[in-house]
C-alpha cells in the first residue's frame, strides 16, 4: 500500500472534491461552491464544510468573492486523481465496457489502485495508440 497517493490522510471524499474543482476550473475557468455542489450532487453546507477543511489544510484558497483556487498541493492531487480517472475510463471503454459504467468504475477505483498497477494500465493504454 506504500505506493498509493502520497497524502493518505486526505481520503476519497476530499480527493473527489479536489478533482471536481479541477474539472470545473478547466470547464468554466473558475471554481464556485455552488458549482461543486451541483457537480457532486451534494448540499451546499456539505461543500462549505469540505472547502473549509481543504482550505485549513492548505489545498485551496478562497477569495472575498467566494471564488476558489487550488494551491500547488491541491492542484497536484487533483491532477493525479483526474489523470487516473481519465486513463481508467479509457481502459475500460477499450475493453468494451459501456462508457457510463466505465466512468463510474473509474471513479471508485482511482482512489485505491496502487501506483504500480496504474502505471501498468497507463503503459498498456499508451501502447494501443
């Protein structure tokens, strides 16, 4: 288990929040709590609690207007999770899995797969191109 994500204390939920924030930043050019709540199908109070914890632990910053920015630390984790998600989704789709099911499975697996297994899948996917 030593080769899982570096910050094991973060947890799946926090990783999902960071990944969602990165996806919103790429899609909209900005990150707002209301958009996170909609994307993750959670309540606004849940987002407020998560954002507060992530901010206190140095993963993000929030300006006076309520816009969220990932710190370098938060960005690194978000990118790692999002890369895993995209790669695993592509892997499952290439094996014939329905795209929606592939996305759902990737979301569950992206947090727990070892670095070694993920790199092997990533290498295999690259060889198909």
